[in-house]
C-alpha cells in the first residue's frame, strides 16, 4: 500500500498527490439494485481497459455475485484476512450507490486510522456526501487517478511516451488529459473513535459489522454512534460524561454522538444543527428526550465523551448503532460507549492519517470553499426553501 | 354495572354524581415494586373495612400475587371473560403507581366506549396525569365514593342512621364526611379510536395487549398510537392521509398520532406542542423525520387520519405501539393504521360515554379551570424553568 | 345591512345563503402596487356593469386615489363615521392583494362582532388565507353573490325574466349561472378579543389602526396579538396568566397569542405548531424566549389569557401589535393585554356572529374537508418538502 | 502597555504570565445599581491599599459619579482619546456586574485586536460568562495579579522584602500568597470582526457605541452581531453569502451571526445549538424565519459571511446590533454587514492577540477542561433539567 500525499490548499481542502501511480482500486457498490449492478460492470470494464496496471478488488459478496461478468481477474478481500488488512492493499476506493454505500465503504476501514481516498458516484439522485454523477465517471476517475502527477509525467503521458515506471505507470493511459493539472481536491471527513466497555471496564465487542472477532481497539464511525431503545418500548436512561465530568442523565429514545459529516444525517432528524464538515467538533444530540430543556450541544473534536447505560435500565438491553448498522450485541446497564474525535495528523513526510479522504467536486474554481456544501444544503436538503407556489 | 352520571360545571369539568352507591371497584397497581405492593394492601384493607358493601376486583396477576395477603374475598377479571366484559362490572377504578399504571388501567377498557371513572394515586413523585398523593387516599376515596350523594343521604350518613339501601349504601360509612358536598370533579380525557388494516383493507389484530382474539372493532388509546422503525436500523416511510386526502409522505423513525392528553408524553419528546386536554384535537407529530420542514400539526378531533406503510418499505416490518405497549404484530408495506378522535357523547339521561373520566384534584376553589394542568406544567415538566442559580 | 345566513355543512363548513340579494359591497385592495390597481379597476367595472344593483364602497384612501377612474358613483366609508358603522352597511367584502390585505379588511371590522363575508383574490402568488386567483374573479364573485338563491329565483334568472324584487334583485344578472346551485362554502375564522389595560385596570387605547378614539370595548385580531421588545435592545419580561392563574414569567423578545388561523403566520416563525383553523383554541407562543424549556402551548379557545408587563421592565416601553400593525402606543410596566377567543354564535334565526367568514374554494367536491388547508401546507408552506434534487 | 504572556495548558486553556507586574487596571461596573456601586467602592479601595503601585482607571461616567468617593487619584479614559488608545494603557480589566457588564467592558476594546485579560465579578447571581463571586474578590484578584510571578519574586514577596522593581513590583503586596503558584487560567473567547458597508461598498459607521467617528476598520463583537426588523412591524429580507457564495435569502425578524460564546445568549433563544467556546466556529441563526426549513448552521471560524439587506426591503430601515447594543444608524436596502471570525494568533515572543482573555475559575483541579462550562449549563441554564417534583 502507498499512502497518498496531500498538500494544504487555502487551509481548508487538500490536494491529492500520488507519489507513484496507484495500483489497487477497491470498487464498492450498493447491493440488490439491478441498474446499479449494470453500471458497476460498465465502470469496472472501463477501469480495466483504460488503466490496465490497476488491480481491481471487490468485496467477497460482490465478487461472487459478479464473477461471471468479468473477463479479467479481480481480487477479493479474502474472508480469512480481516478488514484490518484491507487498508494495506487498497490505494483508492470508488463507490457506486448512495450515502449508505459510502458509509459502508468507510466501514471496511473502520478499524484502521488510514483510509484510502474515496471517489463516490451515484446513480440518479445525488446524496449529500459530496458524490459525483455516474455520467461523469470517466473524467472523474481520470482526475482522481492522475492527481498530482508531475508535469513531466503528464507530458510524457500526453505524448504517448513510456515513462520509466513502465506499463504500470500513468503513461499507460492513452489520450488527452481531460482535467486540469491541479490535484483532485480532498475533504478529510473526520471520524469518531468508538470503544464499548462492560461494567467492569473491559472492552467488549466493538464493531460486529467488520469482523467476528472482538476488536482490541477502537472502531471508527463516519456519521455517528447512537444508543437507542430500539424495540424496547420504554425510554432508555443514559448518563453522559464529558471529559470525565458528569454532564447529564438523558431519558430518551436514544443519544447520538455525531461528526459534522453526520450532522445532516440522523442528527438533523433529531433537531441538531447543521455543522460544516471542517468545524473540528463533536455533536451530542438526544433522540426524543423526555425533557423540555435538552438542547443539542457541540463540543471540541478532542473531547472524550462517555455514554453509560444507567443502572436504572435494569435488565433491559438497548442497541448501539454506527453509521446505520446495528452492532450485533446490545448494551445493558453499566456498559459504556466511549467516544472521541479522531485526530487528523500529518507525518514528517507530509502524509496524512485520520479521517475519510473524500474527493470533492470542482465546479470551475469559485475559490477554495466550493465543496458542494452550500449546493447540497440548498439543492438536496431544501434548506430554507422559500414559501410560495411552485415556479 | 351502573354508569356514573355527570353534570357540566362551567362548561369544562363535570361533576360526578352516582345515581346509587357504586358496588364494584377495580384496584390496579404498578407491578414489581415492593413499596407499592405494601401500600396497595393497606389501601385494599381500608376499602374493605370502611366500605364493606364494595366488592374489590383485581387483575388475575395481582390476585395471584396477593391472594394470601387478604382475609376477605376478592374478585378477579376471570381470564375467560375478555376485557370487554370488565366495563360492565366495574363502577369505579383506582390505580396505584405512575402514569404508566393509569395507561394500563385505561387499556383494560380499550375496546369499549364506556370507561368507569378513575381515581389515581401515586407513591412519592407525582406523574403528569393528574394523580393524587397516596398519603391522602382516605379523603380522596371517600369524596370519590360519596360524590353527588344527595343532602338527605349525606345527613343520614353523618348521623349514622341507616338508609333504605341498607348496609350496601352510603350510610354504612361511618364518621364525618371529610369532603365538601359538591361532587368530585371529572376531566374526561378523550381517546383515539384505532383500527389496523391489511393491504386488502381487512381489519387485523388490533390490540394484543388486551386479548388474544383479533378484535372486530376499534381499540382506544389514551396517549397516542405510534408507528416506529423500532429495531430496524433504517428510516421508515409512511404515507399520511387526512380526511381521505393525501397529506404527506413521512421518512422518519416514526409517526405519532396523539391525544391532547398524550401531548406531554412522547409527543413532547418529539418536539410537539403542549395541548390542554380540553382542546378537541388530534396531534400529528413525526419522530425524527428526515426533513427540515416537518412541523407538528394539530387537527380537529374528528378528523380521520390514516398512516399507511409505503410500498417503499419492501419486506420490512415496523412496529405499532399504543400508550407505551407494542402490538404483538408489526405492520408491513401496504398496511394501514386508521385513527380518529373518540367522540364524547351524552345520552338523554345525562350519562356520558367516551373518554377516560379522571377524578381531578380540587385545591380549594380557584375556579373551574384549576385542573392541575398549570401546576403540572410548572411543577413537573419544569415549563419555562427560569435560568439562574438554585435558590 | 343584512346579516348573511348560514347553514351547517358536515359540521365543519357553512353554506352561505343570502336572505335577499346583497346590496353593498366593500372593495379593498393592497396599496401602491400598479398591477393590483389596474386589476382592481377592471374588477370594479365588472361589478358595476354586471351587478348594477350593487353599490360599491371604497376606503377613503382608495376612493381618492381612484376617483377619476370610475364613471359611476362609489361610496366611501366617510371619515366621520367610525369603522364601527361600516359593518352595518357592508353586505359583502372582496379583497385584492395578499394575506396582508385580508388582515387589513378584517381590521376594518375589528371593533364589531359581525363581519360580513369576505371573498379574497390574489394576483400572481396565492397566499395562505384561502385566496382565489384573480383570473377566476367573474365566476367566483357570481357564486358568492348568488349563493343560496332559491331555485325559482335562479330559474327566473336563467330565463332572463324579471323577478319581483325588480332590478335590484338577482334576476338582473344576465347570462348563464356559472356555478352550481349549492351555496358558497364558508370557513369562519375565529378571532381574538383583545383589551389593553393600564396598571390601575382602566382600559386604554385599543386599536389605533381603526380610529383615534379610545375604544371602550375589545378589538379583534384575526392572526395574533403580540407584545414585542421592538426597538428596545433588551429582553422584555412578561407575566402570563391563564384563566386568572399565574402561568409563567417570560423573558423573551416577545409573546404571541395566536388564533389557529394565525398559526401559519408569526407563530410558525416562532416555532409554534400548525393548527387547523377549526380547532377551537388559542396558541401561546414565545418569541425568542431566554429559556430552554418554553414550549408553545395550545389552550381551549375560551381561556382568558393575560399578558402583563412585569415591573422588572422599569421605564421601558414595549410594543403591542395586532395582525402585523403596531398599536400607536406601547405599553409599560404594569399594563396588561387581556385576550380571549371570540365565541362564534348562532341566533335563533340561524344567523351567525363571530369570526371572519371567508369564502373558500371548492375544488370539485372531495368532501366537506377540502378547505385548501392541506393544499396550502404542501403547495405554499412546503410542508415536509422532500429531500433530493429538483425534479 | 504590556501584553500579557500566555502558555498553553493541555491545548485548551492558557496560563497567564505577566512579564513584569501589571501597572494599570481598568475597573468597570454595571451602572445604576446602588449595591453594585457600594461593592465597587470597597473593591477599588482594596486595590488601592493592597496594590499601591497599580493605577486605577475608570470610565468617565463612573469617574464623575464616584469622584467624591475616593481619597486617592483615579484616571479616566479621557473623552478626547478614543477607545482605540485604551488598550495601550490598560494591563488588566475587572468587571463588576453581570454578563452585560463583561460585554460592555469588551466593547471598550472593540476596535483593537488586543484586549487585556478580564476578571469578572458578579453580585448575587452568577452569569454564564464564567464570572467569579464578589465574595471571593481578594483571593481572585491576587491570583490574577500574581499570575506567573516567578518563585523568587514570590518568595521575596512573602518575606516582605523589596524587589528591584521597587515599590511598583509584586513585593509590595503584603501577606501570604493565597493562591497556588500556577498561573491564572485563561479562556480566550474569540470574537467576530464586523464591518458595515453601504450599497456602493464603502465602509460606513461601524460601532457607534465606542466612538462618534466612523471607524475605518472592523469592530469586534463578543456574543453576536444581529440584523433585526426592530420597530418595523414587517419581516425583513436578508441575503446571506457564505465565503462569497449565495447561501440563502432569509425572510425573518432578523439574522444572528454568533460566536460560540454567544451561543448561550440570543442564539439560544432563537433555537440555535449550544457550542463550547473552544470550537472554532461561527453560528448563523435566523430569528423567527418565515420558513419551515431554516435550520441553524455552524461554519468554520474563518468563513467570511455577508448579510445584505435585500432590495426587496424598499425604503425600510432595519437595525444592526452588537452584543446587545444597537448601532446608532440602521441599514437600508443594499447595505451589507460583513463578518468573519477573529483569528487568535501567537507572535514569536509567545504573546497572544485576538479574542477576549477571560480568567476562569479553578475548582481544585479536575483537569484542564474544567472551565465551568458544564457547571454553567447545568447550574445556570438548567440544561436537561429533570422532570419531577422539586426535591
Ligand atoms: N430518523 C433518521 O433520520 C434516521 C437516520 N439514519 C441515518 O442513516 C444513516 C445510514 O444511512 P443509510 O444506510 O443510507 O440508511 P437509510 O436507508 O435509513 O437512509 C438514511 C438517509 O440518510 C442519508 N444520509 C446518510 N448519511 C448522510 C449524511 N452524512 N448527510 C446527509 N444525508 C445522509 C441517506 O442518503 C438516506 O437518505 C445513519 O448513519 C443515520 O445517520 C438512520 C436511521 C434513522
Ligand atoms: N422518548 C419518549 O419520550 C418515549 C415516551 N414514551 C411514552 O411513554 C408512555 C408510556 O408510559 P410508561 O409505560 O410509563 O413508559 P415509560 O416507562 O417509558 O415512561 C414514560 C414517561 O412518560 C410519562 N408519561 C406517560 N404518559 C404521560 C402523559 N400523558 N403526560 C406526561 N407524562 C406522561 C411517564 O410518567 C414516564 O415518566 C407512552 O404512551 C409514550 O407516550 C414511550 C417511549 C419513548
Ligand atoms: N417573523 C415573522 O414571521 C413575522 C410575521 N409577521 C406576520 O405578518 C402578519 C401580517 O402580514 P403582512 O401585513 O402581510 O406582513 P408582512 O409583509 O410582514 O408579511 C408577512 C407574511 O406572512 C404571511 N401571512 C400573513 N398571515 C398569514 C397566515 N395567517 N397564514 C400564513 N401566512 C400568513 C403573508 O402572506 C406574508 O408572506 C402578522 O399578522 C404576523 O403574523 C409579522 C412580523 C414578523
Ligand atoms: N431574546 C433574547 O434572548 C435576547 C437576547 N439578547 C442578548 O443579550 C445580550 C446582551 O446582554 P445584556 O446587555 O445583559 O442584555 P439583557 O439585559 O437583555 O440580558 C440578556 C441576558 O442574556 C445573558 N447573557 C448575555 N450574554 C450571554 C452569554 N454569552 N451566554 C449566556 N448568557 C448571556 C445575560 O446575563 C442576560 O440574562 C446580547 O448580546 C444578546 O445575546 C438581547 C436581546 C434579546
């Protein structure tokens, strides 16, 4: 695996720069939807024929669903190797589906701090997590793949000459560069680090989505972690600690701790504010609190927050969910969900770790801030949608 | 059974007037809490010794738990006879517990339009549904029992003389009348009529709480009926019809239809307004809607509302709950929950039907409106609780 | 003046029935907008030529603006006679403008309990108060005017024969009846009765909009009455009494008491619920309360509510507004705004008083409930507007 | 003037360290309240007698009110010199009053990026801005004054010896050190930079509170800047631009741009989330928006935000307010309020500029995070105040 390299642009977005051509691409798709599957096959074929040096990796389920569809070898994340090894193989990830597919792709890297950059496509309707339209997949993938290739390399490429990396390099891609020479822009969406502990303080099953084994370390969530009464018809009672201090006892359907990215997901439905993904913060938002005075809170990203099931929930089991997936086991009185914001770090070589690096769309240069957030608010979420008849 | 008679007082509250002394009292209690059980026994003993002509009825579960505790015979709602017969036996009901116990007592009459008057006691903390402190049980029950007894009867009673009804009458109660001569004041809390229908329009299992049999008619809820995603981690999609017209498609955790009584329960947690129980209305309140523009609605009480599980919820089963109890079966795509407000009617003899007649507290005559609602808002719900240090 | 007669239809809407042909129509318009003025002239000319027996009344301001535009005599509400006499002359009112114009028309009758029926037209965009499109003015006015004319009268009319009422009767209207024979449907929007009292309990200037004289009785509001800090940069402190009982002390920008009609106006902006106009209720909604626990309340329509400026607002004057118009004088510490819901009454002859009778649109008979409310929620207010890209 | 020096503590709070003893203290007080004035005199006398080398500076209004109360000379911020010079004289500031007094003290430095550290006392009730109780003024001021004095200096001081700075140094303070040797902890509350521009883009009157002169540069707000319809009874229409991009057109009572510090002030009343003061962000919160879908937004602190009065507000003037004070002139159509978050910077000598450095209370060492925020939420704001009877 090769860690991608970033440079800061205007203090907000990063510019992707591959030190050498990426080699392994993980293709993720939304399951069960025929039209998605078709497009997925088209996309994979395009990758294979245009970028012959790239190896294609599929999830086992997808591989077995589609093994007859491809005339070329694909790799799978072998079921033996845990997801924890995936991040060492994958250089870049693409998703085809909606926000849920991006969340799922991110969950494949939920146990590691390094997540390869993600380029996400949607069919039809756009989601909110900054997706690209499938129709533009050729240009988008090319810019992603070529991002940060030096001028010389590009020239070679444009001239059709071979570079010294040989066939596996950028020069193997024929044709004109379709994008500009600047690198693809990256929004690092920071995640939550989540650990679950039993009443004696022992770490228990973390993220059943990714593995059967109880992880011995934190798992990461991109949107939120939630404790919810779920099928129990009664309120659940949760003690909330902030930075080790008792904050409050919540009687509610549940408690959400969300990232800014997740602020437009469940948090929004629960009445929380909408937070720009670059505000380093954690959101603490109750779901249907039995209180007139529980206002959502926004805390510094590095604040440790603990949700403890109160002993008043005798015998009852409530659920823990991350990014829309339930953990296999619920939690009972005394158990704790411990959360803090993942730190985004840059090592001395300039490489970043932490967060999910998402390739955002460039709409032709309205400044560093045009990350589609304002467009998403207005276009998708109908933010402050004006009253009056349809125009 | 004898239907109690009411008179209107100031157009808001009714005054309870027994045509002849009540004979059967149903005693309901919160389960599993030792201190409640103890008080319950004390209370039952008091009823038996002070009102010897009153028969005591218990729920089977309570009867078997306590059958050794009483030296006198008690009756149970025999398991054979459905709850539908209970309302023909019971003249008055008392509850010992919290709001949940009142809801449970009301659920015993959920299939009939007649509900006997309820006097509710709580241990320790008061709930919001207008309860009385257990400490005042002697006076409270006496006023309830004596309510509307004519002056003659009262005099006889106060003199210790026998009335013509004999031992079974009011005069059997020794001692001074502790209350005033006016009748106990009654707040009729109107309920929802709820029916559940499959995709072909056939009525299906209504209220599994009360009976195993599928009811062939509506059941009633005192707080609310709710459709909720429950253990399904995804949003559920509900089509809402008002008076037969399509209103909206809700994507949410759930949808609540609440009575004004229920406005301070789940509706409150979901962001709904607080509605005085005498405003004839239905509340339509979403739970965590995936929308920025779903404001709670309040509709006239007689508006038929239908919640239909959208066909977009393919394969998924969501739950239906009434007053905090889950129905045994969930609903799937195409099924409908049909709701409207119960009408409160008065027959030519002046007897009322409809709603749950709750005995409210009199605090010494501040006018007809003192129903404890304002006190409940301030004292219990901490409505508009002032900022600043504890005094 | 002749009071219009109504019959109940399905318990919700009334059907307008003129005992004899109406004679005086008040035409109200939005000021200052040229396109409105043009349409207004077209409309007045149509009324004059098609309904020659109808006298046209204008507000003085409008009359002087347009006195050259008409070749026929118009009447004005003479400045000497107060608005209190207007209701004795006017049989029906039409408005041309937006919601604000309807509110203004209603304010002309704010001191009387009888308000003639209102037919409201809007140019371009519809408002929320059930307006008609100006394009349909001919049919709409005809149905309004003819509403409830008996079959005989209609026949005569259709045959072009003279009826015995002579030229001033319905038969003077030439041409085919464009509408059905059922009466125009009426939604009576109930109002607030508002009185303002100084610290000694004396009634002070009520509604400066309508008259210079201090009214000696209540004035009425259709949307809401509001106390607001206005240009004072500090919070105002208001004591709220419900039915004579102290409810709470609000520290806020202001306090709104709203009708259900007004629930979609300022109340909506302040976070209140949306209430159907037929729910007999009053809404108590704070504007920017300095509290985490001030939830909007809905009270029975006949509850007296008092807002008293707390003595803590020493020296400061805050404003009182009704339906978007400020009262000329503000209120200071100790003063009270006393409000209750107007009662809607029917006398023995079947005539109604109370509320503003608004002619609602019939969209072809989807049942009594189709009052445009659901359509207004969806079409105008974008209630629960779905997420996703524009279709 | 000497800029105080800070060190970082745990990445959150700073530790105050005077390079040499501070010389000039500005004493600010709440006006008009006799009990505050009395305590103020006591406090000033204490400062004078205990810290003889400290010069006391008063605002002109306070100086003239109290000039007879002091037997020693005090200095005033001469009316000639603008507030812009004050920051060069004042080493430290104390306030006596409430949150409003702190806001006022901060406003004296609203035109400069350097604000001297503030120690705030309140009488009676605490406010939310981290105040100290007046009762503890001796210890609090001493710790503030001594903060970061080296061990040697402290010893000298404790021994009563003279240091080389002579009488003007720390050693002049008699008695035992009451506090620990660690420095006073500082929370830098970041401010907004605000500029107001006319329709042609010329800067106009900035902050009328501080000076009559039109400032030629931005002014700073600690809580918020607000555009508000004020005494105009109609909605105002504001175009909002984020980072140069059109975000939305708000029809509302007003628009607030708030700091995290201000999140518990007007923003809270308007329904915004509560943001910890250390989350680098700006809050965009509408006041009573005429929309169902205007959710408060939280943006990165360095986002430029522009509020422009829409040309649809023809002729109308709306108000601009900062921290509870109205600007002398309102704004009309086309004018813009331009805001961004102030940057907090540290120079090479380790000195900070930007923000209002507030001395926070130490409650005995529960870690770096105990800044009173959690206590303020619970104790003052009654955050998630539990239902149930008073205990
Ligand atoms: N009542 C609610 O609002 C609920 C929301 N969710 C959210 O759904 C997420 C999982 O997504 P799916 O698997 O697709 O579940 P899903 O099929 O229940 O759909 C959730 C919806 O949220 C959208 N979404 C997801 N993440 C988003 C984000 N960061 N910003 C804006 N929109 C976003 C999706 O596009 C989809 O429309 C969870 O992380 C949770 O945030 C889950 C359950 C209930
Ligand atoms: N997130 C929430 O707020 C939830 C609320 N509920 C409510 O709980 C009710 C059932 O009550 P329990 O069996 O005691 O369940 P529970 O043990 O979950 O307690 C619900 C709480 O609501 C109170 N409550 C019930 N009815 C009320 C009313 N009409 N007004 C004010 N407070 C009321 C109870 O005193 C109790 O504190 C349901 O009808 C539903 O309204 C149920 C689940 C979740
Ligand atoms: N922040 C806010 O939401 C404010 C609202 N208002 C409302 O404006 C009303 C006066 O209207 P205008 O003179 O036109 O003032 P305006 O020119 O300020 O417009 C108020 C808006 O509210 C609409 N509106 C009025 N009554 C309505 C109703 N019952 N339901 C739905 N929408 C309604 C109007 O069509 C207009 O769009 C007042 O009664 C008050 O309710 C007034 C000031 C501020
Ligand atoms: N409806 C509302 O909530 C209004 C709020 N205000 C706020 O008042 C502030 C000015 O304060 P005063 O001159 O004392 O005006 P004021 O006398 O109107 O009182 C405002 C209240 O807000 C409190 N407050 C001020 N700043 C705060 C903060 N950062 N966090 C928590 N509470 C805070 C004060 O202690 C006081 O209780 C403005 O900056 C504005 O935020 C001003 C007008 C209306």
